[in-house]
């Protein structure tokens, strides 16, 4: 162990963070308004501060110093000196130990106490007061790391967008109930890398796993006080460090790299759900953990004319200030780090409109979008935005720039309403089936820009969509006030679980029909983990704080016959999507291209095989629809699919449009185990709440 140093060498202002060069460590941290920053070194336990060294240089607002002989494993933090003037946006308090915004590993856990606040709570001055207690004993610390890893022959799968099938999953929830995985490993990256988990993904045929946040995140104080947990993870504590709870030991960062390498080996991409719109520090009344103490006025958007208060476009208390070049640099550096060091294949941006909001409002040409789109590394990975927030003009579905896909909640709500039997849904369903062209068909965007889903982590899982009409969020501790009140769901006779075979049969029929709609639509399909095996949250539509069996995938339930049957059905659907090119058109179809006489690239029909008329589209009581799509193959032949949809409670015989003969019935949601068979009649029966997929190939002309 080298002797405790008494000073730092000047070092360099770049790169930011703590970077080991083999001989020592260069420390660099941005703060435009600090007057001094100290590097604090701790012993191996992280409990005792062994040195406090002023950063000797500040270049272009970056404080930096070099520590010879320091090496990976060194535990550290910062203290920042400057004005404590909340009304002017400044909240410097050197009594508060601060995390490095570029910390790549954390040591220890945060222990909630008022000592973490920069002010003294209580009294009339609240955050205008100043707290002099040392927060270091309650704080996690940063760790210097060595990023080397043996990647071997790893290759990113680089699945084309039009063949991408997303599987949204939670690292912990996916494996906590796997009895065939060692208890110590469940809920970790090591379990994610388990061959049995990967085999399940391969059997389904998904091409990408989209992980809920794996950045290190905070267990919010109000949840801890209630005995609850921040399960989803949308409360980032460190943008460069993996969540310690997903590691068997906090220093075993390479477990995530092993998982990525094994998933890549199985042809599966890894997408990270990332939260750059806000941090875990909350409002001006929140703790001082990192950015607030380093430079509150730079890192956060503050109210004009009243800089004491944070702008709260995110609903979490603060909004990250991506208009500041150094803050934007931090986000870009974080994204590139995950791609280059962890070989992540893409990102899903939480509250993505925040990232595109400039002083004048949302701008698809914002600094963030421009920076990502021109970046030689990031422009090549998959980029997905959640296109809404609670700020002004916060709903921007379809308005993101080229290169970004977007979660399409219009698709979710539209197909839920159609399949629960709402009136007048034909035209809405047609728009969603064809990639929501009215939203996305501009600036040469492609149908894959629409991420189509029937359920996600935020809301009901699919079984609950057909089992509950009212939210049941009592366990969240908010008197059932949280979560959406309108879920476009239907319980089909009984609220919640039931043994009534007729009700169960209808629910499963509707569920299968919705899955068919997701995978037979133009766009990028997304499946919520567990929906293929009848997972339920028992009516909780906002289970963000339920780190328990409410959220964990029930693998015992997954082994029941009805769940196994649904898994086979889902895998078959995904395989058909990959096999039949008309189900994944590379461009938006508008029915203007004729591939054969009387055969356009897309056409719509009623159950009688007649082309849809304006009157038919506007018939409020019609709950059937047929969609024919055609695509030219390389050998001159034409591949044609016909999707028959029946949301009625009675079965219907659908007359077949041109071509009337030569069809093969590929899949029938009303008879999910039935094999493919030739269609011998000019009419096809479709069961109540059912979907049927037909296909044919016309020879070269």
C-alpha cells in the first residue's frame, strides 16, 4: 500500500472522471462555480477518510489533479467549496461528501439521514439554512476501476430494425423466482447470463432484451420509510456505474460484461433503459449527493428569476440541464462508455422529450438529438425514446428526429380498445396495424420507428389487461391514488383471478388476439417479460415500488400447461413474423403500388371480402376487419398475407378477397395449437375474439 499522499500533481483536465494510466490516477471534475474542490481518499473499508487533497488546477472550469501510485480499488469522493446562495442557484457545502458524476463503481450503501441534506430541516428557513454535519459516514463512495475485460470473439448481433423483436425485462424480476438458479445469484447479472434464461429467450425468438434501468440508482427516502423499494430504478445515482444490487459483490462489475457477451453469443442484443432527464437528488429540498453540491446552477434547470427552485418537467423534483455543454458532454460520455466498455447495443430514453427540450420548448433539432445523431459511435446503435413527459408540450409521439424509434402508446391503447369491444375502432386499429403512418411517415422515417406493444412495465401486464377493470394499487402505500385510472381493460365478468372456465377462456382468447396484433403490425414489436407465460401483478398498474412477487416472473406458474401453451403460441407468432416479409414492411404502405392486377401492396376488406368504403370505416358497431399485404420477392414472386380480425363475441366466416384460392392458414388464435393447413374454401371461420393469419405466394409473372 503506497504511503498516504499529501498533495496532487497538476494532472490533466481530460478525460473527466478518475482514470488510471498504470502509474497513477488522474482526477478531473467539472464545476463552473466552485471556488475549490478537494479530493477525499478513504481506506479500503470506505469508512475512514485518510486524506483530503485540494485539486491543484482548474482549466476551462474543470478541476483536476494527478495522484501518483494510486491504482484501481482506490475509494474516493469530493468536497466542493463555493457560495451557499440558494436564491441564486448555488448550494455548495463542503461538509457534504459528493460522488464523482463519472464514478464507474460505487462502494457501500447510502444510509438515509438528515445529514445528507445541505440545509437544516425544520424552522422557517428550510433550504435557506446551512448544515455543517459531515455526510461522509452516510454516503456511498466512488471506486477507481480498471475497465479491461477479455471480450474474445464477441460480436454485436447487429439485428436489422425490421427484424428486431424487443423483450422488456427487469434484471432482478426476471430471475428472482428461478428455483434452478442458486439463491445468491438470483436477481443479478450472473443470473441474466445463465444458459437456461438465455435458452428461454432463444425459444421465444426475441432478438433484443430491453433492460429496465441498470445504472446505479437510489432507494428513495419516502419509500424506505414505508418499507418499500425503488424497484424500477428510475432514480439515477451514477450514470457510469452498474447498480450494485445486481452484482453478487459490488466489485464484480464484469458480471454485466459476461452477460452481454453470452447474450451476444446467442444472437440477442442488449438495450439499456436510461434516465438522463433527472437525477435522484429530487427538488431543492432533496439531498446533496453529487451534482447539486458540485454545481447546482449548471447541472439543473432552475426557475427563471427564482433560481432557488428546480424546474420540475419530469415530475421527480428536478430536470437535468442538457442545454449546458458540460452536462450534455456528461450524458454523451456516459452513453459512449456503455457502448464501448460494455458493448451495449442501444438505449431506451426515459421521458425522451425532456432531452429534446430547449428554452423554447421541444425541438427535434435540440443539442442532444444533434449530438447523438452525428456521433460516430452512438448513431450506429439502436435509439428508442419514450416520447412524453409532464412538461409544457410534453407529448411528442412521432415528432422525434430520424434515427430514433418511439414507444407508441397510441398503439397500446388502440388495440386494447378494439379487442375489449369498443365501438368505432376500425379506423384506429387500421392506423396502428400499418405502423401509425400518420405519425411517423415523414422525413424518410421507416415503420420500425413505431415501437408497438400491448403492455409494458408501466401499467398492467397483459393478463391483467383482460382480468381487471380497476387498478388495485393499495400495496403502494398511496391509498390507491397512484397509477392511471383508465387502462382500456376489461375483466370479462369477474374482477381479478377466477376459476370460471368460460371467463378464463375468453380472457385467454383476447390475450392471444392482442399478441397476434402486436406481431402482425408494421413497426417494432415489444413483449413485456412474463406476458408469454401469463404473469400477473394482481391489478397493480403502477408497481414501481414492489420488489416482491408482485413483479417477479413466476417460473412455477410458467410451467403450467396453459402458460406453456401460450409460450409456444408466442414463439410461433415471432417465427411467422420473421418468415413472412409482408408482416414487417420496410416502408410505409399506402395502397398505391400494384404488384399484380387487382393486387396492391396493402388493402382493407370487411368480413364479406368487400373493399372498405367510407361508410364501412365509420360503422360504429363493426368489430371485424381484414388486412391484406403483399411484398415482391427477389425471384419475381409475390408474397401475400391476409390478417382476419374479429373482436365480436360471436364467430364470423370471412369471405376471402383476391386471390380467393391458394391460401395457407398459418395461425388461428382461436385454435392456438392447430398446425398450418391449406384453405380449401373461399371463406374462413374466425372464432369470437379471434385473429387468423393466412399466407400465399404468387409465382413470378
